[in-house]
């Protein structure tokens, strides 16, 4: 009778090889799911470096434009160069709207307007500043080409 009980218990138990791990089909399903998730996620992060550089460029341009506008409001002249925004004493002259030299009174200067002149993070070069008519005081990117939104960097 004990032999029958032992045989019955052995038949009820699952074979040892079925309890060891995952089947090949289960592993393939997991691999396919991970591949689909990667195919969705990777393109979103491919251009993240350029997106951050473009955001930094927009911020740098806005910072420079604000500083130039403050300089102009205080002195009634445009800076002769971007470096004029960082000096602690008044520059001798600036530019009028035609691009001609215009003297600056030391009492009108309330700078420095920037701690340092930022660079263009997309091109790695200096930001372009115009001192010629009709674009005196205009700041733009020195990068060539278009941004991720399709507009030319030079128009930002």
C-alpha cells in the first residue's frame, strides 16, 4: 500500500526540469517588448544635446539683448562692442543708430551690464554683434544652418 501512495505522490509532482527557469518563448517575448520600448525612447533622446544647446543659445541671446537695451537706455548710445557691456568704467564712446561714434558721459554709465560675454553654444564662437547701419545693436547667432524648429540660427 505504501508503494501505491509513493507512486501517486510522484505522479502529482511536476518534473524538476519544468521548474528551473524561463522558456525560450518567454525570453523572446521579453526581448521583443524591450526592443519596442527602446525603439520608442531612443529617438526622443537622440537630439537632446542639440536641444539643450539651442535653449542655451536662446537664453544667451536674450541676456545680451537685455544688457544692450539697458546700456542704450542709460547712455543713449549702442555699445561699440560686446566687451563694453562688461567693463566697470564707462567706455569713451559708443555708436549712434547710424553706426557713427558717439561719446558717452561717465555719469550716464551704470554698468557693468554683463559679468562676461556669453558665447554661442551651437557654433562655439562669439555671438555676432552689429555696429553698422541699419542693424546697430543687433545680436544674432554666429551658427550657420537651421535649428530643430527649421528656422535659421541667424534669425534668432
